[in-house]
C-alpha cells in the first residue's frame, strides 16, 4: 500500500510540473525593440502599390561607422531602387525592384569608386506579420539581406527598414537599407 502511495505522489508531481501535459509550450516572441532596427518604425496600413519616391528612394547606411575607422577616411554609399512593391490585405505581395548600391572610398585625397552591387527582385508570395510594425518577406536576393522589414506606413508614404547585416565583401561591416515609397 505504501508503494502505491509513493507512485501516486510521484505521478501527481510530474503531472503538475509539466506545462499542460502533452500540449506544446508557448513560443515567446521578441518585442519589436529587441529586433534591432536602426530607425524607429510605427507600423500602419501596409496595403497598396508602392513606387520609389522621386528623391532619395533608398538609403544605404552603416550601422556603426566606427567599423571602418583607420581603414578609409570615408565611405559613401550611393543607393537607388526602381520598380514597385505591392502588399495586399490578404498578406500576399509582389516585389518587382532593382536595387543598386555604389560604394565610393576616400583615402586622403584619393577617391576610389567601386563597382556597384545590385539585386533584381521579381518575386511574389505571402508575407508574415508577427509584429504590428514589422513583416517577414520570403525574398531571395543574391546580394542584399532583405527579409525582416520594419515599416512605417501612412496614407501616401511607406518606409521599410532592413535589419543590420554584413556588407557584401566586407563581413565585418554592418549596414542597413531604408526604402522610401509613395502611392
């Protein structure tokens, strides 16, 4: 009788200690602030067809400019985007853009232009929106890291911000992109 009592107590403790028995445990999502966007994003209504704005449609920025200190005096990143992006209320999207970044290195009085980095993205699919201010888009760029995008949308403008990632060819230098679109 005593052994049955011990087994009953042990089984009760195991049942109480488990997280709802065989039910899956809950996945805790990171708060948007912990994702590390370099610009503040506030969400909004993403739906619509968006074109790059006429001036400064794309910014390529260093996440930490001190990463290149001592190597070059300055690094310029001229960036452009052409095409369009469409987000639908059912979370489907069409992304048809050409992205180009042209670095220019300055060392003393010498300016060294470099070959542009470019990506052509003609993709469609369904995006996820796990946060009110960010989406996950299943794009397959060859050069730039574009997947998790913070956004701020108003009636006629959309700003998309990538997470910092390694610059092509310089893995120790982190950069991020800021897209500026209008309807």
